[in-house]
C-alpha cells in the first residue's frame, strides 16, 4: 500500500468550477500499479494527522507540482519563484518525518525530491537559471513528456547506477532543484551542468528523482523500476 499525498485545486476551472478537488495525476497511480503496489491517495490534511495517515500505508510516493517556498529553508522569495502552497508542504513534510520514524520508504518525483531535501534540512535553487546559471534546458515543455531530452550521470554503486547504468537520458520539467543537500542524503544522479537529478539516503529508505518516470514508462518500460523501488521496500 503506497500512499500518494494529493495536490489540490484552489483556482476555479471549467470542469469543477469552484467545487475544488484534491487530485493525483493518474500516471503516478498507474506507475505504482505497474510495479505491483496498491496506490492509496491521501487527501491533503492536517500535519498533526500525518502519523495516522502513515499508519495506513507501507510507503509513500511524493509527486510533482508547485514550487517549494523558500521560507522553509531560510531564504526569501525571488521574482522567478512560481506558485507555492504551504499547506501541501506542511502536510508532506509531516508525512516524511512520520515515515522516517516508522522506517517506511519514501519515493520522491520532481517536487517530491525537493520537499524531501527541505524536510531533511537542505536548501533549493528557487530558479536554477537565475541562481545556478545553467544554460542546459530543464524545462522541455511543449516537447512531449515521454521524450527524453537530457543526460544524467549516475554515481557508481548507487541504486540509480545499478538500475539505469552510468549514463542515461531522461525528460525534464523543472526550474527548481536541490542546492545544499539535507542530512544523510547523497546526490546520485547529476545532469551535465551539475544540477541534481537524483538523491538517495544512506539508510536506503529515501530515494528521489528530479525527472518524471510517470510520463516515461508507457514508452520506456524501464522507468517502472523507479516505482518498483518503493514497492520492493515495503
Ligand atoms: Mn533536469
């Protein structure tokens, strides 16, 4: 049972009007199913209830979405910062801490990597182009999501290297990234500009990628292995 904390819609839209909904993109759900797990969507909730939610699942998948607000790692917002949602951040950070206390595995994808890093005391680039200065394209939209566009080099001996090889191609839809690493985390995948594309924890219970396997696996089935990582550790 893999818990997937939801995102929520807080802007009026044609389908739901102002009947706001909590939601998870179906490809994350399908990725967990493909890996043999049972996905369980957790509606955004009170951080004080995180332990109770965590008790009902064997692991977590943290998905993509909004930017992480810099206040959470001691920085002030720059103009390039996108939409943030502190309620989502607080709930997910509480879930990560509950999972760590219970020794349950946590997989992060995109924003999931960023929020794990911040939960463990790390920092982010609010905008990699302005703050890190990269010229590499990490936002491939409108190029289709299943098309890989940039290379990743994996660290020798890492789970990523053992499962994807020393160097592989992936997609990229982000403008934030890990800067200073949180406690116990290692960079195990980097793009050619040095931007972190994967982190793993020393205890083997946290793993996160900056790219989007949920957009890749239907065309490139090896990306199911990312979802397999969390299902295999339950
Ligand atoms: Mn990238």
